[in-house]
């Protein structure tokens, strides 16, 4: 079980200057994106750095939904700066970019594909020591502050992939609920859907003792190990918080209790999936994001088409859980009950349909786009979407039910319309 240290509480960001002082850090790299650089979370960090006389350089060129090129640009900055600590202030895009910058600056002779997940990259184990990284999440979704995973769009193949290693997880995650108050409604929703799927997928993933073969050396043990007794605790707890607070957090930006709880749920689900792993919703989401045509989501201030990660993940969730439920139906039924389904008279063989219907109702209540067709895809795109899912073995192999190309085609087709 591997997680970052976590500090939670309103206003804890003001301690970051002292943390860096305590680490003896002299040259700090502060990473964020252009939108956030003008907002209160970055301001809070800058105030703390100034108060404690911390010497830093700011990189605010992080791309929302990063690409291999945007990672390389940040890596270049990190190599030039010769930093001895990193601070990432932002959502998963910023934290993941900062993890990659830290890794390749610490391993300057490595080729970019050396650490990228197989089969796209070489998936080499990380054996170099990294510098401390403090992550300050500003969205309540990716849980990136607790995980050793960094995701990006690999432009040449039009597919998302990433780097997964315990070695790149942040040293400290500062979870300050005040930062969630500046999030617009759709960003709260799409981030929350990521938490929902992290919890559902890690709880229903292939069990750790069914995943094989056992690695010959512990350094080769993957970050994603399958559902296990420890991650189950975090995943279920996160799911309960989502059921209770996500709708409130979306509908009322002033609901501090709901937003604070979703910020915690994001970290809890991160601890769950950061060790258990996710499966088909995430595996299928990567080409949905990577092949985006013209879709631009509401509330995102970006100059490029993008499908927000949480949205790309949740749109396939009804179809996926209807498909996986024949393995461990009782877990799928338990999840449906947590999300509000009445299962008193339910038959175990209907678990998948019950969870799928519960998810559809949940998404309908929150005005989510009506399936892949609503974000610009048609049946003609299914072969390309399947082709983009096939290399995602790091996650698709954790599905409790193995899937063929035909199965994936059927799942994409079933996700074209939700309601």
C-alpha cells in the first residue's frame, strides 16, 4: 500500500513556506496553469512563499489535459532550473505534469518513452531518487495528490497513456477545502464523476490475488494491483461521500460542507484506486479524450477542443458496469445501494442493470450530455475508439471480466446514448 502524506484543513496552504523551509529547499519550481495563476489558490501559495523568503521560479504553461509535448516543455524547464523541490498548484493536469518534470529532471539521460507505460513506452522501473514534490489540488477529482500516476495525450497515436510508478507520488498533498470554492459548476461535476468512477472501478476491479503472474522482484510490482482489503475501505468510503455530497457541491457553490467533503473524497478515492487501479471506464476514456473533434465543455477556459477527463470516464459507466457485473454481482449491487437504489427485492443476476440504471438517473439529474453522440462521436468512430482502448492494458486487464474487441465495440455503441 503506497500513499502520499496528506494534510487536510481550511487554510493549511499557508504552511507551505514552512514545509519547504523544513525540507531545506533552496530553489523551488512552482507549477500551475494560466487560468489558476490569477486565482486565490496560487495567491495563497505565493503569499506563504514570500512570508518565509522561499526562492522560486514559476511555470504557468501547463496544458489542461496535457500532451507529450506539454510534458516535454515542462521537463525542459525543470532540467534548466536545477530545482531541489517542486510545488504543483492545480488539478490533475498540473500535478501530473509536475510529477513528470520531477522524474525526468532527476533522470536526465533517460529517453521520454523509457518510463511511459508499456506497450506504448518501455515501462522501466524508476530507480533514481526524486526531489520532494508538494501537491496542492484545486479540483476535487483526480486524487493525483495521492498517486504515482501521471497521464497525458500521446499525440502521434491520438491516445492517452501515462507513467505509473510509486516513485513519482507527491511527498505531501495539501488538501485545503478553501481552494474548491473558486471552481465553476461543470468543473465540480466533471471532477466529481472522476471520483465516482475511481471508487466504483477500484471496488469492482479484478482482486489482487487473481492478478498474475507475481512479479519476480518487488520493484516490478505495478502501482495498480487489483481490488484489495485496504483499497476497498477507501473506495467505499469515497463512494458514500459522493452519494451524499456531489449533487449539493454542484448545485450550490456556497455549500462549503459539500465542497470540503468532495475534496476529501477525491483524496480517499485516490488512495483506493492508486493502489487497486481502475479498469474499463478509464481504459475506454483515453481514446474518447484523445480523439476529440470539436467539443468544448461549458465552464472550461481553454483554446482547444477537449473532453474533460471525468466526463470521458463517466459516459461509459452504465454500459461498463452492466457488462462487468456478472463477476462479483454483490459488489455491483452494494454500489447501487450506496448510490440510492432500493435493492430489497433485487435479484443478484440483475445487479448490473440496477447499477447501470442508478448511474443513468444520477447523470440525468445532473444534466450530463446524452452519451458519446452528444460530444461529437458516431458509430463510424467506434473502430478508432476500440483501437485506442487496446493499448490501455495497464487498466483494461484489471477489469473483472475479460473483454474482446467485439465486447469493446458493443460497449462504445451502448454508450452513444444514455437516456
